[in-house]
C-alpha cells in the first residue's frame, strides 16, 4: 500500500491538532450517544408506533448515505478546520430544531441535520488525523482517537439518562446536547497549520466515479471498506439484539447493563495499544484477520450458552475485535491513497459504514424470526468468517502496480 507523503508538520503542531480534534469529536460523540437514549424516549412520548419509531431512528442515516462522498470533496477543498466547525454549527441547528419545534416534523428535521453534521465532523477529523503521520505513528494516532470517542460514548447515555430522570420527559436534554455541540465547534477554532489547508481538486478526483475507480483498483481501499463493513455488521447485530437476547434469558437489568458495557469498555482499553498489537501480530494484515476472527467467534457463539461467565467472555472477545477493526480500517485507507483523494475515500468508507449500520439489524431480524437467537447469531458469525477467508485470499494475491 502506498500513498503520497504527508505534508511537513512539526511535532508540536501535530500533537496540538491531534488533541484539539480528539476533544472536539469527543463532545460530538457525547451528543451522538445521548441521542441513542433521548430520541426513542421522545418518539414514544409523541406516541410513535414501532414502525414510525424505526423510520425516525433510520432517518439519521439517510443523508450520510447519499452525501458522504461529495462531502469528502468539500473537506478537501475547504480544509478540515472549516468543515469541522461548519458541521458543529449544523449539529447545533439540528438539536435546537428538535427542542423548539415540538412534534414529528421537528424531530425528523433534527435527525436529518444531525446525521449530516455528524458525518461532516467525523470526516473532517479523520482527514486531519490521516495527514499527521505515517506507519506506527499513524496507528497510534488513530488508536488514541478511537479511544477518546469511546469515552464520549460511555459518558453520553449516562448523562442523558440522568437529565431525563430528573425532568419531565426529555426535558432540556436536547438543549444540553446543543451546548456540547457548541463546545465542539469552539474547540475547532484552535486547529492550526495543516488543518486549515485547502487543496484544489477536480470533481473527477473526488466524485463517485473516482471512488468507484479506487474500489476497483486499490487493494488497500478494498480491504479498508471490507473491514469496516464487517466490523459495523458485528456491532450492529451485537448492539441491537444482545439486550433483547439477555432479556429473553430473564437476566436482571443490572447484569444486562454490565454485559453491554463490558464490550465497549474492552474496546476502549485495547485501542491505545493498537500499534503494539500490530507489531506483536506481525503486521496489519495478520491483525486484521485476527480481529475479524474474534468478531466471528464472539458473535457466532453467543446463542449457544446461557451462562453469564460464557457471555462475559464472548463480550470481551467481541470488544477486542471491534476495538481494533475500525481504527485499523482508517489507518489502512489513509496510507493507501494520495492526500488529495483521501477525504473522498474516507467519505466512501463512511458511506459503507452507515449503510451496513442501517441494514445489519434488519438482516439479523429476518433470520431471528425464522430460527431464533442461536441460528441468527450463528449465521451472523459464519457470514463474517466466510468474508475473513475471502479477505485472506485477497491479501495473498500480488498487488497491481
């Protein structure tokens, strides 16, 4: 895998920009994870049926599916700092529309704006970080970046639950989220140097046709997208249906909360050590196969035992696999394309990410309805394992020059 060399950046500037991006996106992910709790509660408060609630929840992924690749070109042309701050402003607007425009119209409009804003902020952040270094240094950057975001995802639901527990319905929770989004934008003001740079690119370099060309010809892009798709499929299945499965086993809410949080905690703990794990495993490709193998085993074996210790062990296995797949995917892609094409390629990766995040629960639900949890988890794990074999063969093929 090869790419153009990163621009000359002093260690002080790289460290500063990295810290600013991590703080800004942590605020963003606090908001994003608070929405997981607040939006369903608000929808039920409006009297939404299960079908209507599902449509409301899915609406957040509609614009990212359509606009991820064009937004990559926007980030390249206007720079990571400007687009990150614009995304934060859009996030504030979406949250305020939900708070002040009571009803379905305000909620759906807010979901659409929030989904687009979150995509733009994530794409800007990943582009900035991908230009800070190469090799093990880039692995460390993306590992720690994912760790910061995991921290935001742990804080968000707890904060949302506490606010709603002490107010009538959702109360001021969307105003609090708007405050965090504002902090994310203000933090972005401190980005300097490379994060402000704009590149003049033509549409043919960053558009849909260009990304399809990368997918067809670039092995690193193929591996990156496949890794993120498989990783997000596993997380979509695990996050959507594990609580339902555990409840069917008559486990207490406390035990369910612990088992669900265990996966997230393990993912957060393993990410700072990603560079060392890659070195110990003998490179990125073996690490990719091991992490996806862990996801296949962890998901596939979930439905065969009701023992808490066994379920806890599998949560750890899934946590290790999911902790490595997403930052690995970003590193592989960042070093596989030239700098002027990087934002568009990251946008394509995020588009695939959002698509599978939307489809995974639906696909799992169909199998679940046919054969129960044991079959559904088993088929999901087997499907991941099959693609791991495909990826191993793909990596073994000689790369085109």
